[in-house]
C-alpha cells in the first residue's frame, strides 16, 4: 500500500516543482521525498526541475529571510485574489497555466526575497519581468521570465507544437521596432537563453518578445524570415 498518496487534485510533477521551489510544508516535503525515493521517473523529474530553476534560485543568498517574508511575497503575487491560490484545485489542475505560473512564481520569489533581504553592496535587482507569448488564436504558447539582471530569459512552453524542418527563434522588439535575436528554442522543452550585454537594456516593460519559424540553424539574415507563431509584451510583476 502506498503510504504517501498523491491528492486527487495534484499531480506528481506539480508537487515536485513545488518541492524544488521550497513552497511546501514539512509534511508535504516528506511525502514528496518518499514518493521520489520510490520512483526513478520522479527522480528524473526532480533533476529536470532543479536544472530549470537553478539559475534563478541559485542567486538567493544563503541566509534566512525576515519573518513574514512569504506572506509579503504571496500578497505581492496574488493581490486581490478572492481565494488562496495555492490550493484552488481547478486553477492548479491546468497544466499550461501551472507552467506559466511556475515561471512567474520563480521570478517573483527571487525578486521579492532579494528585495526583502538586508541591503548588500552592489546593484539592486529590478522587478520581475514576464511575458505571455500568444498565438493568433489567443492561446498562450510560451511563458517567458526575464532574469532580474536581464542577462537571460527563461522560456517555458505551455503547449505542444511541432514544426518539422524548422527552428523556433526568439526575438526582442524594443521601441525602435527592430527585432533582435535572442536565440533558438528547443522543441517542446523549457530553455534559458543567454542575453548579450547590448540587448539587456532592451528587455524592459513594454518591449515585445516574439517567436518565429526559421530554417533549422536560425535566420540566415539576422532578421525574422518566417511567420510569427507567438508574441507578447513584457510586463513587470
């Protein structure tokens, strides 16, 4: 008999992601740890989530945040919500929305906790910058989170898409309207794209992130040559 059952309104992958983010209670963490120990596939999922969030959570200083930090983070992320977001089963059961929220939550945790820590020498991280890249039918295809130092962007696919013989290439379009390539996105997998210093300042609220279909090795001209499959404005959290 399984002594650590997964609640019917949650999935193992969701629980493992929450475990990596550190938002579970002690009892929940113990349950997830027991679940992971018994299943190689859960161990692989743990490694994948740890890799996905390593760049973000690795920036947190090794110290305990002030009392009340989590409450302030939750209020900042979910201000105005009529119910606690962490346990609204219908909301959490949407895997696509979970992937979008996971990206936002990772950035929100990082930016908020760094802000609430005691001041330290060096530049203060800016607000979390997010974008939902939608298709022409209004469905979200990618969720993007800009690292607080604007040196990388995490793209998380919220739906499955296959483009045989093509590559998905990400672009940032600032106020001047000129697209600048951020790099190629793998098929149906999260990816963190490094941002060259000259492009960092372009990743600001109001700029547009877009994804086009290009030849397998990317645009040969340095500008988009194929159709735009998804796009969305960057906004601050």
